[in-house]
C-alpha cells in the first residue's frame, strides 16, 4: 500500500521560510509524479506545485512562483516544498499527493502551515 506522510509544518512569521517534506512508502516512488496541494479553512483544496517523475519539470500556481520550490530525492523517496517569503495567505493545511497517471491517487494526512503577520 502506498503511504505518504508530510512533515515540517509549523508557525512562522510573514517573510519567513519553511521546508515541508513528504515521505513515500510502497509502490515505486520514481513512477509517481508528485505534487503539493493546500486547503485553507472554508476554501477548496488548491494546487500549489508539482514535479515530474525524474524531477526534470516543475510547475507552480502563480501566487507562489518565485517563492516556493518543489524538489524530490528519488534515492530517499522524498519530495520537498521549500517555502520562502511566506505570506499570511499561505496559511493552510498542506497535502502531498502522488499520481502514476492522470489522477492523484494517493494523499498524505496533511501538515499545518500558519503564517502570522
């Protein structure tokens, strides 16, 4: 069974940084494209960033471009989200997702990121 576990969330002041990690077990990690999503209270889950299976391509939602960086280490079955210049509107539960095809079939439990003013 494929399992994803996020970590690294916490409370940070605006302008600060956090690095989220997602550990993947089961399956073949390099067969998955990986992504980060987030969900703020009262809002729908939204896409944040994605990275291709070998880490050659990335994509980001416009509001995080230039601030967030997604990366992966296939030798360690880890995907990261480096978040810099954090803003209060980045506050959300961040989820790691994995897909082998079109849909994101596997999800972690989420990690809370809170950015204070």
